[in-house]
C-alpha cells in the first residue's frame, strides 16, 4: 500500500494511534504532538470523546520506521499512559 502524503511524498504505511493520557493533561499532550508534527511523521492530532483521549495519525515509509516513530516519539510523550495502534489497510477519498 502506498499513500501520498501532504507534500507529495510517498508513504507506504499509515496508522492511527489511540492515546490515553493522565487525567487533565490531554491538551498538553496535543500541543506537544502538534509541535512534533512539523518534524516527524505525525500528520494529524485530534482530541476525542470516548475511551481514548486523542487520536494521532502517522505516516512512515516502512513498518520499521512507523514502529520507531510510535515507540520513540509518541509513547515517550510525557503524560501518555497507554497507546493502541491501528494500521490503515486501504485509503479511499470520500
């Protein structure tokens, strides 16, 4: 699967990372991730209602680099206490 990114780059992997944060810290986490988004493969950060506090959309050229991004960047953000990742199987425009 190949996905075209924001700048026209080709990404082979896209994933959604669901975050649970410490109580009262989700806005801090989102601000931090929005800063990181300019440099890393984070393409979107959304605050949500429900079981999770936020959903982060990430893109990377390979499964290895995707895992690296999730482990080294997202899971080490202060106040993130749990993550779950869903890999995109296909991409369709609405």
